[in-house]
């Protein structure tokens, strides 16, 4: 076939000869590095990095960041050897860009306890990779289900595409008079969701 006789018409069709049109498939181009599996937080330095990603990912106020930073060593000491909780960092080309945690519940399911991706790295499947790492933990531990409280506007749509289903609504309220060191999260609606039948 003469390459000069081939022209793309802009709608996914290639005209090869007058009167003959054949459908083509769009080219698939990798525009970002493949997402590596998230790494488990194992050291205090990783834990500090995990928090810094969390601060940025959730856009925490400076006062809240400072209050939490002042307690990081104490927090690490209290949780480092706790087999019922662990955390992950996702790195892209060696740069920490997302975080997520998991907790065992007394009733069996694992709880996805937060997860944030830095804004420039959103939309690349990194949050889904963090969910997958924790999903794999649930399967390995025989948990049978994952539960999460997800932001209605951000993580819930992703989780819904992954098979999670809403089981309730949680409305968070804030006591603006409380010290930042007691802050536990923002104001807004959250969806309580679960995913069963893990494989």
C-alpha cells in the first residue's frame, strides 16, 4: 500500500483508497511511569515522610501540621510495633507522592484509614494502587471485607468504581474552638462503604 494514499480522517478511520474505509484502533501511549506497588512504612524516617505527604495531600493548615509534628516521635513509638495498624507510601521515581493506612477491626474487616495523593500526581492510578496493596493485605489475612469512610467528592467515586458500595452516611462536624492538636479531620460529608468478596 502506498503510504501517501493513507490519511487519517480524525475519527479513528483510515482512508486507504478511494471508496474504501477501514476502522482502526487508537494508539495507546504510556505517558507516565508505571506505578510501582506502594511500600510499607517501616522506619521513623518513612513515618515522618508519610505524615508530610498526608499534610500536603489533605491540605492541612500549618497550625495543625506543627501540632502533629511535635508529637511524631511519640506517635511512632505508640504504633510502630502495633500489628493491628500499618501504613504505606507510594513513590514515583523515588519521590513519595501518596499515603494510605490500614487498621484491623475487632469484627474482622480491615479499615482503610485514610489515603491522600499529592495534587500533581492525582489521576494516575496511585490511589488505586494504595487500595490494592491494602486489599491484598485483607486477602492475605482472610479479612473478607474492607471498610472505609470516604470523602463524597474525592475518594468515594474511585472506590465505587473498585466495587465498594455505600452502607451509610457520616456527617463530620468540627469544634473550631478545640486546639489543633486535637484535630481529627475536616468538616463535610463522608460515605461509609464496604467491599466484600475479596480475592
